[in-house]
DNA sequence: TCATTATGCTTTAAGTTTAAAATATATGGA
DNA sequence: TCCATATATTTTAAACTTAAAGCATAATGA
């Protein structure tokens, strides 16, 4: 959304940057969602599958923190993945409050199959930028994201 | 989420970039949501208010396209804004299918009051990057976002 | 002119998302 | 040891989000 009003040079630059960040994210995300839908998954479900597939079993709390979403939300996502037989819940022996979630064999098989294809699609989408541009964008985004994470 | 698996040099770079984009967005967004909540609004509500405040009355379809969300969703957002007396719906004379949504006086007053403060907050958040970095980030994000919008 | 196709908004159903509340468990200090 | 505080997960309520369906209106072509 293009602002026509002036709020100061610094503010206008910052607002413009934020708008472009939000739009680039929304647009890129829409394409990834389209790809993921081919596998019968929603994006949050795919994200959880990916997290578990790469990093292994973990508590729901850890999963929600890695994915930057709330615990209540992750409960819902895991509920649906469990319904599809892609993950299983186990209670932790170390801490009886905690629930460990892991990929089932079915879930791991699906992950192994679809992640490379999805990675290929992400590569295609990112190809509008050169390698150097991708690297620079990564550097700046990392700087922005990490500074605000504190 | 850090991938430990190798999918090829190009794919790894693209995946890394996408992860950083998603995380930077999520983190920056969380901060903007926190600011907006001070005014008793949700983020989508604030976005609609901002759009109407800057660009004036428009159809619900136009609004949803500018905000890159679905029409069904915008109906819901506008419903709640209408409930708060911040916007009003009017039927279009040119096209009787269309609904025009505009800020009420109450809505405009609120917008005029809170947007400058919010802009200030965005400026603060963006200040972890230099002016040059902000400009470069904007350029790359614009390039990425526009290429995918086609 | 009329029928077919397209389009605008709303509703529906399912999933996501949050903060806060609820319940059980763990931790730390007196 | 005991109690206050903290924490893990789930539930609840409200809002968001999508695609598809529904309904009304507009556009187009025979």
C-alpha cells in the first residue's frame, strides 16, 4: 500500500521498507503455500513436518518456539498432523508436563519425498535474484531479524 | 529453523534466504502488532484503516487486493471495524454488486491520531539498519516481490 | 433480445492464530 | 519440608485466513 502522506524522511524510508518486506513475504509465501498444497498439507503443517524431519523429535514448546508461533496454535497444528498419522505424541519421562512430538514412519517417508521437491520450487522462486543478491538479502534480513529477536 | 541437510548449493542458498525472510517478517510483525494493540485494534483492522485513511474510500474488492488477502477475509475485517463505528459501508451506484467502504469521522480521527505514532515506532524498529542498508533491502525486496506478483 | 459467462460480496467450513485461563508439574527459597 | 512462583500443554474465545459455494448483478456475443 503506497503512502502518499509524508511523515518525515526517516519514517517514510522505514515505512517503505516495512511495506516491501510485508509484500515480498506475502507474495513469496503465497507461492510456497501453493506448492505445499500439492502434498495435501497446509503450510503450518508442512513447517512442523520440516522441523521434525530435520531436527528430530522435540517438545511441543520447542517446536512452537522454533516456528515462532504460540503453544496453543502448535497444539492445534499437531492435533491435525496426528489425525493424519504423520506425527505421534509421547509423554516425556524427564518432565511429565511436557509432550514430545515425533514423525511417524509415514510422516518421515512423506517428508523425505516432498522436501527435495519443495526445495527445488523455492530455488526457482528465488531465482529472480542473482546469487549475490540472494546473499545480500539474506545478510540484511538476518541482521534485521536477529536485532529484533532480543 | 536451521536445515542441516544438503539439497544443493543453490537450493541451500534459496532455502536460507526464505527462512530469513520469513523470520525477519515474523519478528518485525510481532513488534508492529504489539504497537497496534495499544490502540485497541488488530493488525488487519489497522491495515484496512491505514489503507482507507491514505487512499480514501474504495470497494471491498479493491481493499482486499491492496492488502493481498481474500475477499471473504476482508468482509470479516470490515464487519468488525463497522461494529466499532470506524468505517461505514455504502452501496455503489455504478455497480450494484459492489460495496464501498469508507472511514467514518471517528475512524478518520483515530487514524490521524495513531498513524504518526505508529510510523515513529516503525522508524525505531528499522533503525537497526543504516539508511543505506534500508534502501538496499527495500530495493531487493521490491525486486523479489514484484517479480513474483506476475 | 436473450442466454451464457464473468464478477462483486457474503457465507460456509476448515484451519490458523493469539492471549488468557485452566490444570498439572517442576523449581527455588525460606 | 513446604509453599510460592514458574512453566508445559491444553482449552477457550475471538479474530483471521483460505477456497468454494451461493446469490445478485454486469458484461458479452449470437
